[in-house]
C-alpha cells in the first residue's frame, strides 16, 4: 500500500495550517463568487474547506486529493454535498470542459517542478470554455519590512514543519518564480493577478 504522507498532518491540519489559509480562500471566493448551478472542482482539496465556500443549492462540488486521510476529513466536513475522489492531479480522468471553476489553493508548491505544469495543463483541459481556473499559492515577493518578512518567516516555519521533501518543493517553487513561471511556460492568459499578504501569496485567475 502506498504511504500516505499526510496521514499524521490530516489530524491537526485545520487547527494548525488552515487559519493562515483562511484569508486567501475568502479573497478567492470574492473574486470567483459562488453561484447557483456552478460546477466546481478543487484540486488538492485536503480537508474540504475550500469546497465549503461554494456549498449552495444547485452547485456540483468535486474535490480530488492523493491523501486518503485528508479525504476522510473532507468527507466528515462535507457529507454528501461533494464528490470526493482519490486521484493524481496530473492525470485527472474527468472529461474535457466539465467544470465552470477549477481551483488549486496552496497545492502546486507542494509538488515537484515537472508535475506543477502538468497539473495546471489538466486543470485548463477540464474547464469549460467560459469557465475559470483560479490558482492561489505562495509568491516570491518582494516582502516589505516589517510585515512582509513576518509573514515570510511564519510561512517558512509552516513549510519546514510539513517535512523535508515538502520544504524542498516549496523552496524550488519560489526559486522558479511560482505561478508566474508556470503561466509563462503554458502561455496561458492571466485575466487577473493579485499579490497579497505583503508579497507572500498571489491569486491568479486564468
């Protein structure tokens, strides 16, 4: 059986990591607001918090994650309001043009470099012609003194606590200019871009 790298983290993820992500999730939900009959896919859904923001009558919610432990937590939170699947994000089995909105929130920085581009490419494939892909992840600065560096230090310690491989992927993500380099490589149109939390994070709407 394949090892679940998040088996331990899933138990305390909402208490330790989620408070810092809450501001970013809420900012994203203001950019792409929930509306009736919206088909939403959250890639790397974790414990399901992102999908909660879009839970309303008529919405079709779907989340994928590689971690069974995370999906178990998401199921407890979302019940039957969302379809939750264990799936490799770079090889999603959904048909082309399935979703109105595809989100990847603080997910891409966890992956090895080659996988990041593959995942965004698949996200674009499963998005409807008039739909959107919303990416929210860490940004490479600049970090203004003092607040920017305080945010940066907090994030760095958070990533270190997630494990050596995770931290190495995070550092590589920032070294490669994060979401900016992925979008440039794919030659995708960025409709909106917001740098938030004093340069520590960014929201890209594709």
